[in-house]
């Protein structure tokens, strides 16, 4: 299939001159779209399936790496070191990845990141098989995987906007979120089972992850080349990144979205780091309960993706973002209160649903409200909050040790609700006909 065939079913978008994507192909009737409408675009289908395959590869590596870190070090600090290496690498390289997505071929970035994932997974698999695995190798692969995220995320999100056009962008981003979360429903249990099987083990999980990375690489090689990004003559990567920051500061909608993302993601998302403690210390259960909490979080995320994929239109994006943002805070308060394990499962369903809806709509709004040539840099700024939430887990964990986990969840929920209230009140002062979503 040719590049022309892959993009023939999306609205035509010209990029010869700077323009806002929000001005292209606006919906006129406000009617719901089909749940899987974006999958009718051939190029998006490749992005969608490559994301599922790549997510499976990354999930397998991450779980196996955590298990290996525990085996080698026998301490929580050992696992914390792996997570810290991930967070630091992503924090440092996110700006670089955003500039790269606005400076070079996004297709080439996607191919390159998948190849890196393939070789890092193969490296650890061989290290296990031939007994030369060390802890520093786990730290290195964690940092490399974070670097992959820093480049892959902005490039994939920017290319999504490029191939589907304005009308389908909310639907496409929600489906992309669904593709990631779907692997988390049965993935952790499946990987845990495979690690325990003697003839598979951690090495087998890494070899399987390598095979998935190869398949994902083949998928993205079939993508169209995409639009050539115009770079101002003499503009350095550092100047480009500064220009992206200036752009965000000049546009109040984008500025508010970045503030909200940092406030909510850094404070609320670390709940995931404490689910093991919820299962063991709060309810006195084992690893099976921990797996259930993870699975129910993913079930909530996938369920809300199905629900909003059909109704996620440009004019509803702010409303969905606001509702799910407040829902995040409510879910944390429910988890703080939950007297029984089944009520905790209900709370994490709410948290999974809220986190998926909030991030999907934040990404949708950021892309829709910004000009095409800034998409990569703005996505990298948005992703900085995700690198920060891993680092915020450390002080929040110390707080939980000092005052209790339930009390910490309650405080996280109140801060999240407070942040969303500030965001809502600031937006309420805007003129009714602001350029957000018509």
C-alpha cells in the first residue's frame, strides 16, 4: 500500500504556511462519531496496532525488570533505583524529544525508538540466558526505555494529528489511550505467570518483548512519510525549545492545560506506586490482590475509552477533561475511605477511568489549540508532568510513612480537586466565544 493510499481517507491539510490545526475541518453538526471511526484511516490503523504491540513489549520488559531488580538486590531501594533512573532520564530528554518531533521525520523517530526497544530487550534476555546480568544493566535499560518514551510520545501524538485531521482527533487520541490500557488488563498477570514457568522465565519474557518490538517496527515502516516540518534557517534545537515555551506562554488555553496537567498528574498519578501497599498493608492480602488492583484500574481506563470514543468531539473536550479531572480527585477520596477490599477495587476503577479520560482530553485540547509545527514540543512539555509524577512518588511515599496511606490519598484527592477548581474558575472567566472548541 502506498503512502497516498494510507492517507487518502483523512481530510486534506496543507502545511505550507503556519496555521492552527483547529481551523481545519471543524465539525459542523456536532453528531457523535462511530466508536472506532479513526480506524477507517489506514495510516491511523498502523499507528493504533503498532501502539498495542509496542505497549505489550514495554509492559513485559517493565514487569520483568522489576522482578529482576528485586531478585538481584532484595530491597525496595533496588526497585526504587530502577524507577528513579527512568524518571531522571525522561525528565532530561523530554524537551529533546519534543524538538526532534518538530524538526525531523516523525516516521523515522518512531522506527528508531522501536529498534532501540528491540535491542535493549534482546540484550537483557541474552544477559539472563548467559548469566552476565548485573544491576547496572537494569538501571541502564530503564533509563534507555525512558529515553524512548521521551522521543516516541511527542512523535506519535503529533503524527496522529497529522494523519486523522481535526474532526477525528479526539476519537483517535481516546482510541490510542485504549490501545495502551488494554494491554494492562491481563498483561501483568500473564507476564507474572510466564516468569514463574521454568522454561520461559524472565529471559523468555524479554525474548517475547523483542519479537513484539520487531513486529511494531515493521508496522511503523509502512506509515506514510508525513509532512516535512519547516525549520527556520539557523534555528538551533535549544532555540526551538525556547520558542515552544514562549508559544505556550502566549496562548492562555495551552498555558492552562500545561498547568492543569502538572498539578493533577504529578499529585494524583502516583497512587499507582502505592497499590502494592494498599493490597498488603491496608487489606492484608497478597500479590494476587495487587494484580487485581492493577487490572481493575486498567478496566476502568478501557471502559471510559469506549464510552468517550463516540462522544469525544472537539466541542466536548473541555467538559470531559473537567469532569474526569474532578473524578480523579473523587476517586482518591474513595480509595482513602474504602473500608473493604471490594470498595477499593471500585475506587481504582474510578481512578483508571478518570486518568484515561483526563489525559486523552488534555492531549486532544493541546493539539487542537496549537499550530502544527509546535505539536511535538508542546507534547514534550505535557509529558514532563509524567516524568515528574514518578519523582513525586518519593516524597508522597515519605508522607504516607509519616501520616498514613489513607490520609495521604485523601490529601492527594483534595489537592487534585483544588487544582481542577482553579482551572475551571480561570476558564469560566474567558469570553464565551474563546477559540477553544467553538
